[in-house]
C-alpha cells in the first residue's frame, strides 16, 4: 500500500505542493495581484449579501441566477445559503476570485461581497454602506482631534503639573 504512487491531482489540497509563483507577473502597485497568484489552485470562499430584505427563498433564486451566469462563463462555483440574505460562493480555484467578485458587485441586487476579509460594496448597497467603506481619510482627522483633546487633559491633570514643577 505504501508503495502505491498517488497522482498529484488525487492528493488532498493541503498535501499538494504549492504552485510556483512567477514574481515577474506581480504588480507592486496592486496587492490583489499577489493574492491572485497565491490563491491560484486553492479552494476559496467568498460571502455575498443580497440587498433589500429578501426571504431565504428569494436569496436562493437570486444567487442561483448568479451561479448560472458564472457557470456559463466557465467558472466552477458552488453556492451555499447561510442566512435570509447571505450566501457563500465556494471556488475550486481561488485565482478567479477577483474576476467573480467584479461580476457580483456589478449585479443590481448585490449589497456586498466579502473576499479575504475585505468587504467590497455592490451595486445594490445603500449609500450609507458605501460611505462606511471609505472612512480612511476621516481616520487621520479623528487622530488630530484626539491629539487636541489629550492636550486639554494634560492641562487639567494634577500629576502632570507637579511633574513639570519638579
């Protein structure tokens, strides 16, 4: 039994050797290109949220249409409904995940797609949700306000005054 050679394709994914990465194809300006190459040939899951307040049956129908469109485009995708408005799309080859994500976020009823911990708002997302994902510039603004507040606190702090006197 130990002498039997098992073909590489029959091995479980975790025992397969990783595909070699061609670093010449990596664009340093796009971190997604690195993820595409590292996820190539590996199973990957993405969460998809359907916009509005659909029932589980409506979510089933809508995601089934998306899965059918992806199947017609030769993408091997399995779909699992996990809530009244959530589904998991499981891909056999994670290298195609960003192409599939681009397709999904352009669908009218797609609220968002979560891929590798990153949330991408879809066409069906509420305006307030789209704004929430663009909070990076505001973080710097909040930090400046926090610095001003900390200076005010230092002035009122008795221990700080005593330390200055010493």
